[in-house]
C-alpha cells in the first residue's frame, strides 16, 4: 500500500492533534515536566544572543510559557487550532499562528527556533525542507533546538501513539542519534551538541542544538 501524500498526512495530523489537545493539556500540568522544561529554557537562554523565540508545534504548551518566563518574546505555530487555543491560555503574552509552518511566511527572523517532538512527524526529505525554512527564518547566529525519542534503528511508518488512551495512529520517524544529526546535512546549520536525557515517562529523549552561521 503506497504511503499517503504529505498533504494527506498533514490533514491526518491536524485531526489527530486537535483530538489530543485536552489530553495534552492535562499532561502539561505535570510539575516534573515543567521543571525539566524550565531548565531546558534556561539553558537555551544562555546560548542564544537575542530574545525572539519561535516554537513550531506547541504541543503541551509549557515550553512556550517557559521560554517566556526566562526572558524570550515568544511566538508559536501549530497546524491544530485547539493546541494554539490552549497555548494562548497558558501564555497570553505569546504571538500564535494556526497553520502549516512550511506554507506560512513568518515575516521576521528569530534568535531561537524550538521544535520539540515535531521534526519526527516527517520523512527525511520533508524534514530537510522544513529545516531549510527554519534556517531562513533564523537570524544570523540563531539557534535551532530539536527533540525526539532515541531509538536503535531508523524507520518511518504509521504507528500507534500507544501511551494515549485511544492508541491514535500517527506518522512517525524513529531516529537514532546518527539519523537525527544527519537531518542537518546540507541545510547550512552547524551542529553543536546532542544530549540524551530520561523523560518523566520513562522514554529516552534526544536534544539537539545547531546554529546558523
């Protein structure tokens, strides 16, 4: 059976993440998650020279608020309008957009672009295209921050989001450290750092930092 087109997968994800918005909101109240994210936000603030931050895929909403709390002027974009509505409630001072990032002109450059658990929704060629756009949307010396779970082999498939009550199916890339770093190849980004950390849900997560030179 052939893989659905990018447009079909984007439509699927729009439906999926609107359906999951309430569950994400509940999980965003986890104080352990908040503590991890505020520490991450403080680390990012220490390596970013400016204060303009964009989050792509606002997800659990806490990261946008944490970035604001450490001194960034924050923006966020998500294809799911319910995710954006929840993000606005948590961080009313943020600037938020509903839409497909690849098709949206941001009309400014940012000092930080953060995309937590986002880039793995796409095949490698599509992820590469997104990273090229991020490079364009970053100011000189701007920082890119990506996260995903750590896996022992790479694959892209439609899989169940098993830690949620309805086991929603989603398209997902499983990345090794090598395939995660490889996404930067040919984008212009200079790779700086990758770290693996234990999440509160028992998963191992990779955090990658790269810079526009």
